[in-house]
C-alpha cells in the first residue's frame, strides 16, 4: 500500500491574513467593475435588481476599504509589517 507521508508541520488551515487579503482584493475589484456592470445592464428595471445592485455595492464598500483599515490597524498595533 502506498501512503502519503504524514508531516507533523503540515496544516490544512488557511491563514487569516491570506483570507483577508483576498476579501480585500475582491472588494476593490468589485468597486472597480461596478460602473462596467451599469454600462452592460443599464439601469435597474425592477426593485429586485435595484436591491441586488445596492447590496453588491454596499458589500464591496465594506470589504475593500474595511479590510484595508482593519489590516492597517492590526499592523499598527502589533508592529508587524
């Protein structure tokens, strides 16, 4: 039987810093692409479309700048760069 060697230092955990950087990237990318979404789809024709579009904008505003500020505060408090 072939078994993969077990390494005691191999973790399947994803670091919080990596997840937060990807969420921040997703927020900024969404903010950058929202004008293109408006150009492609035009104005919202139903209330459902308006709610989804406003929710997407609000989420992007929270994720992009929010994680930037959180990371800056964390590095300032811990002294890590």
